[in-house]
């Protein structure tokens, strides 16, 4: 943990089956052979996250085998229900909160300043984008909602302040993630287009 009394947790979403991609993106590697999820973990940790969780689902044991030392694996039993199931499981694990009867043992409820979410299919996302989103949260990190944007379009990473986590976990549904919640609660947008394209990768 850094110098904060309450940690910021990074969350890599890597549970999907990658139907359009042809395989789970949690197993994908770049041209140099580095797993995408390793690059995502590095971006979060180097960008200022004190802990990093990786949510796995489809072919979960194989994906978990690629998670680098120091990051924590969250197994998402209902990953096939959509992105919301993966996000919910990650937020529960990060926050130690009880949502829908699910609990994360060994973690004090509410013991997190924020969760910074990064899907595995944005391997080019740099640590600088994570740092910019965290910095934009200001002094009230736990109350903040911050989203990177690219040419005016919303993207990742996204910071979810700790005081929002329980409500987000209860409200998310289907494959929309926290999109509706962010719209309804006036998320702060931070332009990161000078750092990278913001594009995800849907095809091999």
C-alpha cells in the first residue's frame, strides 16, 4: 500500500468468453508474448492503485494462471450473466461489502477509497491514464466518479469512489456495467486522448 490510509483498488475485468474475439481475452497476448492482463495489472499498479484484483470467469483457471504475482484473483461464478456480474463480483471483493448475499471474507466493509476499473481488452492503456483519473478525483476520492474520455467519448479507466460501490453493485445489470449509474450521478470526464487512443480490441 502507498501512503494512503485507505487503499485505492484496481480491478481488471477479464471474465468474458470473448465470443467475437474467438477466445477469452484474458488469455490474449501482445506481439511480444506478454498477456494483456499482465499489462492491465501493471497499468493499474504503476498508475497508483495499492491493490489489484483480476476478475476471471470463462476458462478461469487458465486465465488465473497468467495473473502476475502480487495481484489477487477473483473467481466470478456467474460471469455468463454479463459484464454486470463480473463488475459486481469485483466490487464485492474490493470493498468487503455484502451485496445480494455475497461476501468477501477477510476484508473490512467500506475499507477502500475507490476502485479503478480497467477491462482486459485495452492492453495499450498506460499507467499515465490511471494516474490522471485518480488525480482528477481530488481530495474526496471516496465520493468521486471519474471516467477517462477520448475525443469526447467515454472510455477507460473509470474510478468509482468507495461511497458509491454498494449502490453500483446492487444496480448494475446485463452488459452495461456502471454506465447508467455514471450518467445519473454526473461522472467527471477527464480527457486522456493525448496518452493513447482509448480503443478496445474486439477482433484478433
